[in-house]
């Protein structure tokens, strides 16, 4: 991998880390839970809309975790193969 591609890949991974941290911020999730427990958050339309959004986010996060696990596993395999072949980074 040339230097420019490596720099771009590392930059992308660092941006993923930043976005993941922002997404995982507890304050907004706690705020949502607080709002959901407040009236008038009781209509069937509210529940349907909110559940659809939450389940969509959950599914996307589960898929992102699967993709990340595959990425990390592949990286381990690549490095392992390079070490066995005597390659250097």
C-alpha cells in the first residue's frame, strides 16, 4: 500500500472512531429515554415511529459491528501472513 493510500485509510479509521464516540454519547440516549417516559409520548403513532427508528439504528449498529469484526480479523490474518512470509511494513 502506498503512503497516500495508507494515510487515507488511517484517516478514515480515525474518523470512524470519532463518529462512533459521538454516537455512543450517553447524554442524548438518556435524554431520549427521559422524553419517551413523558406524556404525551403514548400514542400508537409515536410508538410505531420511535420503534421503527430505534430498531433501524440497532440493526445498522449490529451490522457495523459485524463489518468491523471482519475488518479486524482480516487485518490480523494479513499481518500474520506477512510475518510468516518475512515481509515488513
